């Protein structure tokens, strides 16, 4: 067999990307190495029967320069993701990275240690705990947190504690509400097909090398050991709930329907450290995973990141997650969260804008371009999700993908197409956005509806701040347009360049451009600039006609 080589077109595309991306920015390399304590050497984990379930040494080839056969951006990401060892996040918080697809985090308490997300397999989780103990002492595990219902965040739990210890109250297990139902649905109901497809998606059994598997973007690959589950003893149902385990104070934010159907972020207020679970990582994540899972909602995902910034931002000096390396410093951490948020909001809003203009999912995927600030942010690159398939996922989430047989709608659709071909476009006979519906919208829904109309590329260069003061309800909102994304939050109008004083009743008029009962304070040109980048949806878009 001959060794495969890159074609001229692949080499040219790789060279163009190398020139376009900021490869001289080495901040991620610094962060991925920061706080190194020690490593498992060699970084190989075996099952009881001797079978290798994790082999990070197989990625040593990544130390060299990027070959022609690998995308240089993915090569860089794999170099970062393949860095393994025990790392200090802040004194009291340690992570083992590079010992599975995900990270395992250790938070030191008064007497023992709390474990966040015990990897996929008992073997890798036990090896990580042993590495931690080797350097930090033989602390008992007094608590476990599952941040969400994906298997790489709980499967190794019996490698760090036992059902017996949990039953005896020596170890508490905390998870978001809905964790068990979703963990079961994903890994049992559709488990066979998803696991089979995951074998494709993560390439665990593929040969490593420049012509083979180089990493999976989110982590290098999946471990292949023993998967376990201990049912949680304590569920978090509401944002703002607090717990103290072994003297460790924690404050939770539940984020259902984001990266997982049951997920939560948590702040360690005494350590000024924010764990973002898998809601923000150093990649664009998946909205529809190749292994299969419910389509995720980028709208609520972005909203929850905004809430994280507002709720925890002024108490956070480092943000870490259950994949990839932390981001230190309040300004950098908040900048990172903001760009991650803008990424999901932009994909959602622009897909909806184009969908309402009559474009198909495939057309939107071809047309969409990220704003320069997102395109050049390393952590917004598509190592795990990608813009084109995420756009199609958003389309699918809202518009469905096909119709059932033996169905009257088939007949209607064929006849409607024939009618329009013969007689021309008949438009939209039933306008669903009726005045009554518009009046029933909450302010948040009105702002969402405006955000969806922002023409992204036209708005990239704009940075606008608008305060909205609703006299009758006493609510104040803050709207910020940046990176082509209009973000809204319940917050004092503050120093916004323009303040719109109106009532809840008059607010829907804004969507229709009606200014009755609306008073402007500050710079009125701000409203003009915003209206100038809003696109009106087209209820008459072509379906079968050219
Ligand atoms: Zn994960």
C-alpha cells in the first residue's frame, strides 16, 4: 500500500488558512501548560485484563511540524488537546487533562476532595485520581458533581467512589434536574446506534498519525474502559441554589437545553473560579452531533452564557470547563465568554433571518460568514462543531426535514407548487404574526424577534448600546449590538448611548416601526443605525418559482 499524500488543492487550502489565522498568538499554549504539576509517564491506562483503554503516547507525533495531510488549524488544536497531566487551576482546584476525552477536576475541601465529571471509564478516572493523590495527598472523595448528562462526564464514577460510600453518606453526588432521564435516554434508548456512530465520530480505534487520526477537537478521543453510573443523591433544580460540601461553597446556574438537555454551571465564590461545564469550550460546539442526539438550541445556549456573565462575572477570576484549558484573568475570561456567546447567537439569528427570507438550510450553510472577530478567535473555530452543519441543524430545529407519507400535506404541497408555477406566487395566506400575538410577546421575545432581523454582515462594524425603560412595569433592559449580534438582558439602562422610554404596551409597536408612546433620550441616531441593519422578513419568498 502506498502512503496517501495531500493533493495540490488541499495543500493550497491549508497554506491559505495558515496565512489567514493568527498562528503567532501563543496564549492558548501558555494556558494549556500553566500550573503543570506532574504527569502519568507513560500516559497509558490499561484495564484489569491488560487491554489498553487509553494511550496518549500515541499522539507524540504531534510534536513535529504540521504535515501536508492535516489542516494546520486542527494540528494546532490537537497539539493543545494532547497536552496531558495534573494542572493547578488555582490553589485548591486541580484538573487532570489529556487522560480521556474530557477533563476531571478536583476541588479540595476541609477533609477530602470533590470530583467534577469523572471521565468516561473507571480505569481512566482511577488513574487520574491516583495522579492527583500522588501530588496532593491521599484525600478521600467526599463529593462528586456531574455537570451534565453526557457519558464523558459520569461514566468513570466508580473509579473515584463506590455505591457503598454513597449509600453510607460518605460521598454525596450532585447533578442537574433531569440528569438521570437524559443520561438514560441518550445511552440506553438510542444507545446502540449512538455508540456505534460515536466510534466513527471520535475514531478511537483508528491508527494515529499524520495520515490517520490526529484528534477529535474536543478531546483527543474516547477511552474504551468500563462505563458506570451511580445515581445522584442531590439534584439542582433552580439557578441560585447553593450547596456546601466538605466546606466547599458552590453556587449553581441550571442551563437546560444547552449543550446537553440537563446541564449546569457552578461558581466557587470563595475561589473566584467559574466552572462552565461544557457550555463554553475552546471550540465551536455541536448543535447536532454526528453521533446523534436531539438538536440543541443555540438561542437559549447564548442566553444562558449572558446570564453566566451577569451573575458570576464580577466574582470570576478564572473560568474552566470539562474540556480544554482554563482562561485566567477577569477581563480575558469575560472576553472569552462573550465571544462564545456571540458565536451561538450569531449562528441562530442569522440562520433565522435567512430562513425568513426564504433560503433553505443548505443555501444558508453556503451563504453564512462569521464576523471577523469570531472568525479569528481560536476558541470559536469549528474543531468539533462546524458552521455549515450547525446552520443546517438550526434549520432542522425550526423547519423540520421532510414529511410523512399517506399525508394530505403531500398532496397540498404538490398542488400548491403546481398552482404557483401556473399562476404565480400566492404569498402567505395566513399571517401568523397577528397583532394579538405581537401584543402577547414578552419584552424578551420582542428583543429576540428584533435580534433575528439583524443583517449580520451589515452590522459587524457597529457597536451600539440601547437602554429600554418600561415605565408601566418598572423593568429596565439593556440591548447591546456587537459582532452582528443583538444581546438583551434585564439590567439598568445605565450609560447606554440611547435610552428608549416607553411602556410594555407600546413596545410591540417598535417591531412595526410605530413610534407612538415611545420617547428617546440620548443619541437618537443609535436607533436609526439599528433600524438600518434590520432586514424585513419576506412572506412571499419563492419556493418553486425562480
Ligand atoms: Zn463532554
